[in-house]
């Protein structure tokens, strides 16, 4: 992935005060639903990414931090505009944000006894109010 130059870094989120750009994928890269999981390895995504396009067929965004402390994802206009028919998304973002956002998923999976190939649903409160047909899409995660 070619990281977006406006990707925000967040060294304050690390005890080492270091940060680098990273790539976050959805569906999660380590799941069977990931567009990067090939069908030869039991991948379930109906539209896996092709090696030739290297993931460019996903919705492409980059993460920034605004002066008020909120985080935003913006369309990475270096790639084709989203059609909202994509089965994957990826974002250029801080490795500190990326690694900490799902840090507790392993304990979640074991606490709820998720087994290999169990299905699950990710529901982010507030995103259900997004209008994908609007010229400017604004979604707000709510607590």
C-alpha cells in the first residue's frame, strides 16, 4: 500500500513515543471474510482482491486527527471513487491507532468462545445513520 501523505501519526499513544504509517483492512485481514484471504485458504469473500490490483478495488481512505481531537477518515482521491459495491475497505492510518483499536479482540474471541470459522457481526453505533448516496458522506461513531 502507498500510504497517504496526510495520514496522521499519534506517537502519544505509545510508551515509546514512536509511530509509523500502517494499513488497516476491513473485513479484518486475519478473518475468512477478508478480501485478502484467498479461496484456496478457505476465504469467504465473494470478491477477493486480485494480486494484479493489490487491493485497489477496495474503498480507499486515510485517517487524520482534527484540531478538536476527533479522528476522521477521508476518501483517498488517488484511487477510484467508491461505488459502495466494494466488499472491502482499507485505510492509511497510524500503526498506534491500528494496533490499539483491535488489541482486545483476542480476549473477546476467547471470552465468548469463538471458534475457527464462527460468524460474528461488527456494529459501530452511529454508522447506521450514514447516507451512502450523499455527495459528502458524514458518519459519526457514538459511544
